[in-house]
C-alpha cells in the first residue's frame, strides 16, 4: 500500500472518529443544554422531593425550559433546597409562579413543573420560588386512601 | 509440601520480576523521545495497521451489540410499559460500560495479538538485534510508534463503536420495534450526561488503550525467540489484556461512581 | 598509530544464568585478515560476536576494538564506533517491511546525511558487489535464503566498515550459494582491506579462506593457528573437531548406565 493511501486511510479514520464524537456529544448527551445563551438561576424549597435527581428537566406547560442543577438539605429547616437553571433569558416567569414535583408517565422519573402566576413582576436571577408542592409519595397516598375508606365506613355505620 | 510453598514463592518473585522488566521497558520507550520528523511517518504507518485495520471488526461488533441491547432491553421494558426508557437504557449501557470494555477486548484480540506477533517475529529473526547493531535503538523505531498508535487508536475506536451501537439500537428500537423516535432521543439526552458518562467512558478507553498496548508490546519484546515462544506470547497478550481490562473497568467504575 | 591487531580480547568472562560461557579467554584478531572462530554448536560463538559489538556486556575482562576500549565508550561514541563494524546475522535479518533497496539504504540513512541521489548510487554499487543489483525492488519475502543473505551482506558493508563479523555464514546453504558466499567473503576482505571474523562450525569451507583459526570449546580456547598448523595438531580435542571424528573427547554416547544393567534390569 502506497504511503499516500495509508495517510489517506488514517485521515478518514480520524475524521470518522471525530464525526462519531460530535454525534455522541450533541445527539446522545444533549450537550446543547450546557451551551445555552445566558439563562438565570432560581431556587425552591420542598418538603419532599421524592425521586427528583440532578439534571431533571424543569418545564412550563410540558415544555422544557431548564434543569435542576443542585439538590441539598437545609440543616435548619430540614427542607430540600433545589437549585434550578433556566436556559434562556427570554423565559420570564411571574413572581407568584409555583413549582410542583411531577412524574413522567406512571413510573417515570421526577421532574419539576412550573405553573405561572399572574403578577406583573418577573423573577430575577437568584430569586426563590415561594409556592412549592412536594412530590406525591405512594405510601402516603395509600394510607390516606385506607384512612378515608375506614372513616367512610365507620361514618356511614353510625 | 515445602516444595509447593517454595515454588509459589518463586513464581510470585518471577511475576514481580517480569512486571519490573515491563516497567523498565516502557520507561525507556517513553523517555527517549524520538526526533519527530523521522518518527511521524512510522506513527502514521502504525495508526493504519493498528487502527484502520481494526475498523471493520469494531463497526460490525458495535452494530450488533447495539441491536442486541435494544432488543433485549425492549423485551424487558415492555413488561413495565416503560419502553420510552429504551433510549437511556441503550445509551448508558453502551457509553458507560459496553463501549470501552468490548472495544478494549476486541482491540486486545485483534490489534494486541498482531502487535505481539509482529514484534516477536522481529525478535526471533534477529531484526531487532541487527537494528541495534546498525546503531538504531529498536525501542524507539519499533516499539514506541506501536505503543503510541495503540494509545491513540483505542479511544477513537471506542467512540466509533459507541456511535455505531447507538445507531444500531435506534434501527432496532425505532424502525423495527416501534418506539417513538422523538422519545427515544429526548429521554436519552436527558439521562446521558456529557461529563459523567461520555467523558468518563472515553477516559476508560484511554486507560485500556495504554494497558493493552503496553502488554502487547512488552510480550512481543520479551518473548522467547522461537516460533513456539511467539505463539505463547501472543496468547499471553490476549489473556492478560482481557483480565486487566475487566479488572480495571471495575476499579474505574467504582472511582467514577464514587465521585472523584 | 594503528595497532597490529584490530580486536584484542583480554580475560573475558561471561556467564548467562548458571552457565559460564566464557572463562578468561584471550583472543587477538589481526588487522586485514580473515580470522575464524570455530567450535562445537552451543559454545557461545554468536555470543562472542555480540560481546565484541557491545550488544552484551561481560562480567569481567575487556575488549579493545581498533585501539578503543568499547565498554568504556559513551552512547554517542558507541554509535560512532558501530559505524565501523558490520555484523552479518545467521538468518540475514533483513527488515521484512522494507524493500531490498531500503534495507541496504537503512544504515546510510541512519549514519549519514547524504542526499537520496548519492544514497541511490551507493546502494546500487553495494548490491552490484554481491551480484544482486537487479533485485533492488523486491521485498525480502520474495528472496531465496541465499539471496537474502547476500542482500544482508550488502547492507553490512553499506557504510564501508573496517570490521565485518559473519555469524555462521555457511550454515544451510546449497553448494552453489556456498561457493558464492565463500568467494564474496574473500573478495570483500581483500578489496576493501577489511578485518573479517567468521564464526562457523563448517570446517571445510572455513579452512579454505581463513588465515588464522581459533577453536573454542567449553568457554576456553583449545587450539589456535593457521589451518595447516591445526591439521597437524596433536591435541585430541582439536583433532576430533577438525577431522570430524564421531568419537573422542566429545563422546558419542550420552552418559548412561552399563548396557547390561539396562537390559537385565528391564526384564
């Protein structure tokens, strides 16, 4: 094999690897989220975050607008402090927007859904979302249901 | 009984001795940096024989592995109604584990054994000796380009393997089994992290590349210069490389998962 | 001031593992002549060549090549000294990935800064000397054993060394190639004023061109002299070797019990 064709083959090999890497970076790992233009950060405290994980999506009306960047436990209030990064500066939310922890599908991962309020002022970088709803924990639901059924029974009897 | 203990001790010392020799060899190879002008064409030639010639087996294997993981994954996920998670299942298993490890094993079997056999043959036919006699250090003319080619090619091959595997899984999952294309990619993107998953996978493949190339090159260089010796050295390369890859994979995974 | 002997080996001691290969041996290789080192297989004749070229180091003793103590040389000086030495390996040891032309050009490209045009002429001249100029574009795998060895010889003399060492050049050759090699060694030695060392156990061929012979066995020199002197030697070891006698100091029978014992014991 001539020198020229060997060098050509090696060049093709390297290009192929670079293309594969680009494909992996953007299509597979969704790196575009990290190369966003600006954006701003918010925080929210929850009593119970359920199975919420880092990098979980944050959506408004089902549209992803950001992701969870950090989850820590506040040592004094024992609440979960969740930090959120909003991807775009253009997504402006009123200051009375509420945050709720929802589940994708029936068994899916947790994510944060934001329901916009009606106030004229908008969140600024570093603001905290005041109204939060914790995740629904299955065991609590079941005990609630059992409790309410037994209540109904005894109630209807008496 | 005493003899058994004695031979165990002797064997252990022998192993330590051999690792020491391997260390000295690689140290001498790395320390004597060759003149770039003369060494570059040698490197290109080795990138060709080590990397380009391994492409076919990597691409074919990658395709099949991706397809099998998608198929098996689907069969299990469908029982939970969770087929939307096929994308993450495929991507995470391939990027984190199957990509670097299977590529490493295939690389050890195809390229590693070829390197050992080639170097061993050069040793047996006295080519390395005559090179030294003419005044050229075989460590930098023969060993060094092959070692560096292996280290460079492994991550490149692993990346190609991962990409092909995911494409293969896409074909099976979306085109054949009917998983929604949008869900496939979006759930994959939200679960695969660039830093923890992709970069760590690439780091793993670099480590495997260093280990396999080192073992392959050392076994060839140190083999008994007969036909039988070359054969045994080649087998040793494949076995030791495979064990090292699997062992290191566990260690690296533990380190990475533990958050280093 | 040129010394009369090109290579002086003094009190050389070399062991490999448990075996003492050379035990305080002394040799002198005269300048400009063909000296043969002969002995039974396995006495370490190839090792001796490697010791002279400093590929191996002895436990004690010193080797003087052209007035220089080679074990005291630095890496750079050794590189320069190797330019004046050539070693023709038993199998030729051509680089299988390079063509015949590139093989012969290899030492020239390593040691000199000559232009490709000059190297081209030199390579062709060397190949002409061994009669293989027409084969310059072939690959080593396309050559016969004898041809490969001749190309290797061309490579060995590419830099016009002053010392050429031949490791078993006659082994396994057919009569024609044998004749060719013998002629080449003699012709090159005389034409280029080389000092040649031939390591061989082929008595017939070696005697025909050697000026002086050393016979080595068990790490010691057991006989030395011109071919004629050795023929007339009284020493039983030398006699057995030179005349190819099957039994003598090197016994025919491998050590064993008495035959009667083995036969009766088996019953």
